[in-house]
C-alpha cells in the first residue's frame, strides 16, 4: 500500500524547531591522542568529531529553557496549554524538569507540564502525545522539549559518544515545517542493552547488544508502520534516524533497505543520509534530542528543495522502544529555520583541554549531595546556580 501525502484540511505537526547545546566542546581528536586510539575509529568508524559538554552551571533544564525561549520569543505563548519535557538524564525523581523550564520562561500557570522517560525514545513519544492533544483541540499548541546530557564512564567504549543538547519545538495545527502523517509504527521489547540505575551518573551499556537491539527495533517498527497504512519505502524521500553516533544511522538504513529487499551499499547509504548527520557529528549523542537534531540538519542543509518531500523518522530508545513515522515538509519552511543561531551555538563553544574535560565529568556514582554553588561560566540566558537545602537553584542571567 502506498499512502498518499497527507492532504487533510488541518494538518498537525511541527511548526517551529530549534536546539541549544552546551557551553563547551571537546574534540575527539584529543581523546584519541590521549588514549592511544587511531582517530579514524572516531571520525570514520563511529562518525563522530566533537562532543558538546555542559559548563558547571548548565544542565538539561538550562539547555531546554534556552532552546524553548527561542520558540517563545518568535511565537509567543498564546495557545500553549501543555509543556512536555522528554529526557533520560532527569535531575529529580519527582518534579518534572519541565516545571523549572516553565518557571524560567515565565509561562502562564494554565499549562500542564509533564516529564516523559523512555531512554532516547521519549522525544518522539512526546511528539505523538502532542499530536493527540492538538487533534482533540486544534486551537491548542504543545511546547515539546527534549534535553539530555549523555554520560558514559571515563575510559569506556561509550565515552566518545557522549554529548549534550536540547531540542525544542511547537506542535500545532497548520504547522509551518513538518505535517506529520497519521500512520505510525511502534515496537517495544524488554532488553537490557542500556540503562542508568538511580545511583549512577553514567549509563551502563552493552554496546554490541544495543546495536543489534536498535536494528531489530527498526525492522519491527517499520513492519508495524506498513501494517498500519504507512507509505511504501519508495515513497519516502528522506530518512532521519536517532543517532547515538552517526554511523548508527547508516547501519540502521542499510538494515531497513535489506529488510525491504533492496541492496545496501555502505558508501551509498552514508551519502544518502549525509545531510541529516551534521549536528550529531559535531555535538555527540543528545539522547532524546538526537533525532530532532537529525531533522534540523536535514532542513537546514537542504534548505532549497524539500517542499512536499516525505521524511521518514525513526526513534529508538534502549530498553527498548522504537517508532517509525512520516511527515511532509511544508511550503515556506525555510522562513522558520534557525540556522544562524545553530551555527553560532556550535561555533561559539569554548574548547576543553583533556584535563578540563575530565574535571567536568561527574564520575560514576551519585554521592550524597550537600549544598554547593556553581561557578558562573555559561553565557546562555539561564544558569544552574547550585543546590541549596536539596533544591536545585536556577537563575535567569
Ligand atoms: N579507522 C576506521 N574505522 C575504525 C578504526 C579505524 N582506525 N578502528 C575501528 N574502526 C571501526 C570498526 O570497524 C567499527 O566499525 P563497524 O561498526 O562498521 O564494524 C567501528 O569503528 C567501531 O569500532 P568498535 O571496535 O566496534 O568500537 P567499540 O568496541 O569501542 O564500540 C560502540 C563502539 C558504539 C559499541 C560504543 O561506542 C558504545 O558502546 N557506545 C554507546 C552505546 C551506543 O551508542 N549504542 C548504539 C545503539 S543505542
């Protein structure tokens, strides 16, 4: 079955989308040199060049607020009645990180605010919840933020895939960027490929198992997508994958091509996905935000010719949940892009030395937290000032 492009009178989808990242960058060239690893393993083998790192006074909340502020500055708050915060590196076991963002942005109190969790998947989970809310009440808008700091143990296989970023976007009727089509394929199965117990700053991961689990989930979600009326593979013009490291997208697309009976040449597949990989290669893994960074990379790199094109989007969250869905690019999308701000966010990062990078890493175990202040480092609009009486303190700068 080949689903037609969604021509519903009131399409729903992403109206405006942007990201923020950490104050610092750390070059994988430095990590490779210090660890005696051929840098080709990072640059070519996993497809990563730089990782963003948050300053001591930044975290998932400050990055999310910075990204969301750009959406609010452009669109205002009219119609926003829901704020969904997707993350797998939450800062509290009870209070939603979204409530801090709500406060920092001065959003109206008549907003429901929730944090959502399922490893790297929950950003797309939040998008689907948002689509449902808007479908029921088309005059409403939903602000979604997906923000994460990806942390693995020092000297571990996952270390070069760390990173940090927040994506923020507005979901509404008659969107200006991506009209999401109704068909969606979902897939859940219980696998212990990546997880982070409450007493750890860093994730535990079985790297090889996580790659296999991701590939299984791609096939499973795609099959469910087809069974629910999704577009044929050949009718999808571009593919955006969750990118824990950019080479993973190539592996995933090769697996999907083979799954639908097509040949899968590695170099051709990498070239096909190239325009989706710029931000993730230069930022590192941003967990829930990663697939949206892939979308932004695509939109901004191919800013001439995407109108009407159908994009397939695949989200994978270890543990594991995956979803595959499509959307079509809306005429005039170029006017809503934030390419200049994104370039500035990447180019203005302050590079870290190896020692400074190690000093910023929080270590493995979560220690008892007593009151502390953070140094003033970030030049973002919001900062994390420290902990007082077990409460996290955030400030507008
Ligand atoms: N030049 C070019 N490529 C090189 C190389 C070199 N000098 N040295 C190694 N490579 C290639 C390998 O051939 C391999 O490519 P392939 O996957 O196409 O076979 C790739 O680099 C990675 O090498 P590998 O030895 O498998 O790396 P690793 O054992 O350090 O593990 C991960 C890689 C991704 C498993 C590890 O970084 C990890 O655990 N990451 C976190 C979990 C994750 O992101 N999972 C993804 C699904 S969610």
